[in-house]
C-alpha cells in the first residue's frame, strides 16, 4: 500500500438555498494530493494579476474547471485551483475596475425597475407614501429600520442601502451617511 503526504486547503464554496450558513458560504477543508495539485499549479502558474490579458488567461483556465465542478467530476485539487484563480481574478477586478459609489435612492430605484415596482409598492416598507417619495428623491435619509425592511423586501444585504462616500482628499476612508 502506498502512502503520500497530504496537504490541506480551505476552500469557500457557494451552496444552494438551505445549505447556506449566515454568510452564504460554507468552509470545507479538502485534502490535496501534492503531486496532482503541484502539476495543476505548474500548468496554471497562478500569480498576482497585473494586466487584463493575464486576467483573461486565468478566466480561460477556469472554464474547464467550472464545467468539472458543475458536473461533479472535479477533485479537491481542481476545486482548490478554481478557488485560487477566482480569488486572484476578483482581487484584480476590484482593483482595476472599482465600482463608483452609488446613493441609496438610485439602488432602490434600480431594484424597483428590475422587479417592475412603483413607489406605492414600497409604502409597507416606509409606512407612508410621503416618506417613500422623500427617500426616492434623496430628500430623506434611510433609517436603520428602513434599511432592515428594504433588505428583507428586496432580499438583498442591508449593506446595499448604506450611502458610501469616496475617500476624502486627506486620505480618510469613505463614510456612511449624507453630507
């Protein structure tokens, strides 16, 4: 019987509805065959992504891994490589193409458009049509209760409704709230 050293990697995988934990992710530890994982790494040669061309290259490498995972034929080594490439791609994408700050009224209006809703459909969330109008026109800030109800209503994270300002010129980070 042949034994080989085994290394482990922590992989975050997305699960279906009832399998979610609080953050929507489940952490599992996968034992890896060092020879097989090493071979995959030598083929992929993952590294810090610096250009769009490198990102495109890693995205192409992920496609067969995606298919293997979807069909349930991927081993722990393929899953670990997929997770590593996804992390590198996300980090580059977030750095190279940051999303501009979006104000809460714009987010609410976008979610309403996607669902074919009108302002009156949000009256149960805000309690009155006048408050709904003020919020949608940016003349009233959202309360914590509004944020909580909107998150439940639209089935999104409450963080989606927090106003974020870009960093100030003095280098301080963004903050929640309106000026």
